[in-house]
C-alpha cells in the first residue's frame, strides 16, 4: 500500500483514538502490511506530536472505539481498492 494511503488510514484512526487496543493494532498491521510494532510506534509518535500523555476511558468507550476503528479501516481499505479497480478499468478502456 502506498504511503499517502497508509497515512490517511492511520490519521483517520487517530481521530478516533490515539490509544488503539491490541486488536485494532493487529487489524491495522494486517491490512496495511505493517508489523504490529510499527503500528504501535506510529501511534506513540502521534501521541508525542499531539502532546497526549494518558487516556482515561471506560471499557465501554474502549470497546466502541475499537469497533469504530474496525469499521473505519474496512471502509477506507475497500474505498481504496474500489478506486484502484476502476482506475485500472478506465485505463484499459482507454487503451492504456
């Protein structure tokens, strides 16, 4: 996956939470072709950039955030695949 798409997805997820749970990290790593450690590091750096030190959220909030992360990643990955498919199809139709 190209860098602008990776960044778009990670930044979108950070809009939901800058403290993703291990399940969200695993999903991101799998879909983005990154290691879980690289995903953790990206969020660690994001928290440093934003000056976020700690998070106090209930389990319900954390569960909802994780669900939102799954939904967002799925939507963004599917949108990117859809755009690539139709761009390739259009190029083929135009003789490219």
